[in-house]
């Protein structure tokens, strides 16, 4: 749905197709959530409703964009899915859930901070001029590529660390 506003990814997908895909995917996710609620715990139902609302509210910047912020991103795409998955599995929330949600929020905020810089360099920067002068007098050229190297490497490492954490949690249960 973000793509409906200014086409930041530059896709040519018709708006009606984007809307249909969003509505369809949210409907399927809600149906899965309802099935989980019927099978496991009705406590998941409020989270299903919140999740179904979060997608358009965040992505379309409804409510005056008050949710479409860095913290809104961290909570909506970091903490919320984690809490929802935990409640779906256990039917409860514990202190460990809150701590894990805080971790997911912080991880999402780090990702957002890094990706904002990388995205600006990739999408909006035509050219970079200058050099980096080191204390010893040597210098290195500044280019779009050298400026992208660190944030993109950090983003890959964050993604890999999350996969390793998930594998560790699975191993803990097996």
C-alpha cells in the first residue's frame, strides 16, 4: 500500500491490483487468525482486529500519519507480530513476551534507521562528491557505493541475526 503514494519502489503495478492484493492478503491473514482463535484461544481475536486495521492505517498514513512514524514502525512491524505469535501459541502474555517485544521494536528501529540512509542513497542520490581525509593525511574518495557499504552490510547482518535467533529458539524447543 505504500506504493500507492508516489510509487517509491517505481513499480508499474496498477493501483487497483495493489489494493486487491492488500485486501486479499489481510483477509487471508485475518481468516488464519480466526481459525487459530477457534482452535487455541479467543484472546487472539482482538489482535486479529488490530492487525487488520494496522495495515491500512500505517501504510496509507491514516489518522493523520500518527502511526506512520519510526516508533509506529517498530511497534507495528516488530513488537506486534511477535506478541501476536506468542499469544497464538500460548494464549497468554508474560514478562518474557514484553521483553521480546521490546527487542523486536529496537531491532525494527535499527533496521529503519539504516534503511532510511541506504534507501536515500539508492533512490534519490544522483552523485556524491568529496573525499574522506584521515588523521594520517591519507584520503579516500567518497562515492555512492562507499557510503552504501556500511548500512547495507549492517542490514544484512541484522537479518541474519534474526534468522539465527529464530533457529536458536526452535532448537530450544526441540
